[in-house]
């Protein structure tokens, strides 16, 4: 029988024991978990306790319950983080600018730090790919079409040279939270798309010059613009 860590509420201890079982057995995403009966015997707990633990872990995307088929290891995505941050931001009534600024500040710190590494590792081909996205952004702007997805694609491509799978997931989480909050508040798109394109182009220009400090400055200016715009929208300006 597996020993569960002490000093925590029973339901949390059972959840941790299931997680440890997954780790000990090196079960990857999509792998089947032991049956409820096997988990009851392994953990020494009741069926209801096992079911409650599995439901809680399903909410965290650590396990996936397929009714009629069994329970499997989940993808451990950042969906719970995204949902939690979105709720936290929307629930803080009367302080839209402040709560959204917190999200932007975290993302800004991450991107300004990561851009240093990109400046040292990005190839000309990767920079050309960023230029191609900028061209599409310009075309959309001239046609009067908003281009939030192109903006997101730019930032995803920007950090591709790092080869770090967690980076796009984490930045994408903050991006999604910002988009959800903006949509819930009815905020409009940037009224000056050419400014948005120019700020992104300044980043690429600095990267081509291998100008680390310049790339960081360009990124900071980019975020100052986002923060200013969100503050205006929260006050009903623009």
C-alpha cells in the first residue's frame, strides 16, 4: 500500500498520492491509469475518496476521465491557470486598469528577459519569418482589418529560436487572459495599427543588428503602448 504524505487535508493527500503514482510509473499523457479498484487498494482509501481525487485532478488537467472507458493521464496544460487568472481579473470590479496591468507586467518581464537570448540566437531565416508576419500585419492594417492573431503569431515566432516548449505556452496563457478580459469588457482594437506594426518592426530591426539593449528598449516601448491603451479603455477613452 502506498504511503500518503502527512500534514495535509485528506483529499489533498490522496491527490498527491495519485500524482506520485503517475510519476513513479512514468506514465505519459494519454496513458491509462489503474482502475478505481486498483487505486483503492494501492492508496488504502474508499471508492468515493478516489473519485473525488480524480475529479479534482481532472479540473487541473492532470488526469482525463473518459466515462465508459477509464481514466487517463491528462495533458497538464495551462488551461486551469488561464481560467483562474481570467476569473481573478474579471472579479476585481472597479480596478480594470490595475488588474490588467498586473498581467501585462508579468508578460513584459518575461519577454524583456527572453529577448536577450533571442538576440544572440535568432538566424536570418527566423528574422525573415518575423518580417513576413509584419508584412501581413501591414496589409491587414491598410485594409482596415484588426490583426490580433498575427500579433500573437509574431510573438510565438519571436521566441521559437530558444527551443523552449514552455515559453510559448506560458506567454500564450497570459495572451489568452488579456484577450478574454478585453473581450469581456468590450474594449476595442488599437486605433492606430501602423503604430503597432512600427513597434514590432523596431524589435526586428534591433535583433538584426544584434543590439540586445535596443531590442529590450523596443520591447519596453511596445508594452508601454499596450498598457497605455488598456488604461484608456478602462476609463472609457478612445
